[in-house]
C-alpha cells in the first residue's frame, strides 16, 4: 500500500520513506521491566519515548494494548467496520440457514417416505438417503465459498482501517472498499491457503491410525483395532500441535498481502519469516483472543438458540415452520455477536502484524515519521 508509507517490507521496492538511520539517542543504561517497559535500543524505555499518533503507542505492545487498540480501531471507524461486518454476517448466515432448511427438508422427506414404506430394503433406504446428499454437499460448499470470500473482504477492510488508525487517520468506508476490491482475489487465495495448509497437515496425521482401524475391522483383528485406536489418539495430539504451529506461522499472511502489496506465495513466505521469532507470544495472544471471542459469542448467541428451540417446540416439531423458526432466532444471535466480534478479531490480527514488525524491523520509526507528515 504505497499510499501509506512505512508498510513496505525491508529490502523490497516501493518504500517511500527515507532509509537513513535515526539520529542516535544519548546513551542510557538499559531498563528492564514488563511488556510496558521494553528496553529501547537507544537507552531508556519505550513507554517513556514512544509517540502515540493513533490507536496504539508506536512501540512493542502488551496484550492489553493490543486489545485496547482493536477496540479503539472499531470505535474510530465504526460505520464502515461494523456496517461491513453486519452485511457479511447477514449474507453468510442467511445462505447457511437456507442451505440447512432445503437440505434437511430433503432428508426429512426421504425419511418420511421410508417410514410410510416399512418394507423398503436396505438398498432402497441408502438410495433414498443418498439422493439428498449431493444437494447437501453442494449447498454446504457454496456456503463455505461465499463465507470465505465475505470474511476475506472484511479482513481486508479491517486491516486497511487499522493501518490508517495507527497513524491517527480515519479512512471512509468507500475508500476502504476501493482499496480492498482490487486485491480481493489474492486476499481470498491467501486466506484459503492460510486455513487449508494447517487443516490438511493435521488431517494427514490421522491417516495411519484410520488405515489400521479399517484394516482391523475388515480382518476382524482386535489387536489391530486396539493399535489403530492408539494411533488415532497419538495422531489427534500430533494434529493439534502441528495445526497450531502452522496456524501461528501463517495467520498474518492476509495482513502482509493487504499492507505490503505482495502476492499470495510471497505473503505466506513473509508471514512465515515474521513469525519465526516470538512464536510463543504470538500463539498465546492468538489463542487467548480466540477463546475470549468464542466465550463472548456463546454468551450472546445462546439465549437466542434457547428462544428458537422454545418457540420451535411451541410451534410443533412436526410443523413445517419448526426448522425456519429455530434457524431464524438462532441466526439473529449469530449476527449480533459476529457483527462486533469479527472486526475485533481481525483488528487484533492486524495489530499483531504491526507489533511484530515494530519488534523485529523497527517499523515504529517509519510510522512515527509518516504520522508526523
């Protein structure tokens, strides 16, 4: 993003800021302390020296400052961020609900037909149930693709807004979408790969155990079944470790693509390099943020789910309105929670990218110069 100098990766073309080193600060004994008192390369503490033109101080951030910066980012530009999130969540929730209504209605029709024909053979049962499977899979795939595109676009909007809010500037919604629109294809691609790579790597670790279990079931071997179960357990533990490791090494790739203007492959490599140091800090913040957001989402959405179930039972389980009523009420809770939580989560990720670059590459110096212009 050349219109906001300072984001270009070191050594890559297109940077607009002068690259001369800043004047050396007077020597001072290094100070130790918590995250709020990170030693400054020129002596003294970052907290005492760091300017704050926008939502965060321009120095390495603590967890509280990351979260506070995310809330400030949303409060600074609430219309575009919350409005965009509401549009995204309403579209994805509506599509997902429609897919569930039509697919489950098809299965329900098949089951009703089978109940009316108790003489149906097993082949007829499987054939009847299998007839609705393509529609279910196709609808779920369509819902997943549209959700990926919508969430990727929202991530780009939030990341761009955070990048200007760090400098104390507010970008209108129309301008945010204009900047993201041209990069939407690569943004979807990098978001897909950053999610798919950890998932596939984790899934592969289940293959040996699953193969042994299937072989034991076919051959009637209790020992093979027991050994396969043990392998599946080990595979699950290894999948958790590998999945988390790859997720943390790649989750900043969308921010790299949006802010540095790199391609899909280059953004993944750059995210991998950025997360090489400070892995445990990145992992801790990522997990704690995800847990807190999940808890808040559950607290907000659960009453609507209970209300949907209660109204559905009042309508009648056999009523054709049962499924739409329960999905609509539970969907309202999802929309309310996700409209606020999606932008906050994306803002935290964007600020983790900024924080990592300030720690490793001195981005705070470039941002302070850009903010002073």
